[in-house]
C-alpha cells in the first residue's frame, strides 16, 4: 500500500465486533464522498459484511473497490478482504463469531499500520469478553497495540475540543487501583503524554495537571497517604525532567471549577475518575487516542452498543471525529518532524518555549 506524501493520508479502519455497530458507523462515515477529499480509506473487513449492513441503510450510496494486496485506489473507498469464508452476522448478539472476526480485522489493520502500509488507523468498538483466545489475551485495543509496537509505555488519551484526559490505570478493578499508583508509573505516563502533546498536537510547552487519588487530595495524609508519599514526589521529579506538571488536584473540585480548560492535558489515576467528567463536560465529540506508539490510532469513545446494532440508528458523530483527529495528528507529526529537522525552525520554537515558560510560572500549585 502506497502511503507516499503525494497522496492524501491512507486511513485504515477495523470493523470491530461484526454484530455491533462498527460496520454501520463505517458505512455512514465513509458514505459521504467528501471524506475522499481528505484521506484514502481502507476498511479491513469483508465485502459481504459491508453489504449486509448496507442493506439496512438504503439512503446511503457506498461505492468501493475490493482489494487483496497493496494496490490502493486513491479515488475510492477500498475494502481489504481479511477473510473469504461466509460469516453469519447476527446484529445485537454477542457471540464467539463476532469477537473472532473483530480480532482478525484489528490484527490485519494494525500490522499494516506498524509496517507503514497505512498512515493511520481508526478502530471500531470490540467487546473485551468475546475477543479472548490463546492468540489474543488483551483487555482492549490499547494493551494490544502497546505489545505489537513493542513499547514500554502508552497512554490512553481521551480527546475533545476543550480537554484531554489521560489514564494512569485503565481497565483495573477499583479495589486494585491503589497498588498500581507508583512513582515510576506516574513518571512514565507523564513522559508519554508530554511527548505526545508536543509532537502530535504541536504544543511547544505542554502544561499537565495531575489528579489526586483520594478525596480532598488526601487531606495531608488524613484520607490517604498516596498523595504525600507517591504522587507529589513523582510530580517533583517530572518537573526536574522538564515536564511541566502540577498537582495533585482533588478530582471533584478540579473539574467542577473548570480547571481542566487551563491545562493541555490531565492525568487521572483511574478509569471513572477520567471518563465520567470527560463524557459529561467534553465539548464536541470525544475520541480515544493511543499516545506513545509509532503509528496513529484513534477510536470513538463508546462501545459496541449491541442494543441498537443493525437498526440503522447508531450515531456516527464520534466515529467521524475519530477520522478527523487521526488525520490532524498525522499532519501534526509531519509538521513537527519537519520543524525539528530544520535548525532555524527549532531555534524559533525555543524562543516561543521561553516565552511560554513565563506564563507557566503564573500557574498556582
């Protein structure tokens, strides 16, 4: 697959659970031919799966080219056939078949991303329970991509117009969260987020807020000691490594007072601490971004929605935003890499960074 700069970004799509809303979202998003003005789409699935869901969306005209190799039609939607056998599609039913082909679509698309045959990947939702097998023992896209790209750390970053929230721990039972709160984990996650903000989002001097684990940020040890013994020392060390981070802030007051809009990103300690305010306060459509891997991967901020699968009523807004954000990040990386390959541009950026430093010093601890 040719991803030369003479072409628009080539964006791959995994279909997600074949019985969920993923294929419907793909058809609704890519059925608008204007998408071809900004990217070349490649859907990793099967012609029959696309045609099955297309029948329930008669108002959408979807023209595509079926491909099995690297020859992409840059003027049309491409379907890369990951399997040839007939697959029984049962919308709304969670079963082994839906999970099996979700994994096949994902692994084929992700390998293409790793090998540089596509420029970015937008993943449709899968269900964590029915994708498990001897060959796929991951709790979701993020840990799978972390292992595939062979990196020590990644960050699940929820992105909207007015906020970016990263997770220190992801799909971990609440009763186990505290044991994963370590100085090393916080430092590692802050570095990934900081690097991503600079390269992927073109923020010269990112400002990152760190949330507390306990109510009232531990009340100086009265309601928990993690803030005093782990989180504060980690923040101090991160600052010494030129990561401009602040906190720990009590999570409730932080979001209630709109402080998240004063920072370029927020590092939350656990899943619901991040996702509840994100889904409540995000302006525009939120998306999920995997920061820290060589490839660019985004996804909508929702699940398989089996309850409405096959009914033609799924809202594709978050999925469409995932496509836009994927393209934005690809372009952002290209701009960053060009900028830092030119010494004069790099010097200019340092001047800007020094000016930003003065503003950062005004932020209260």
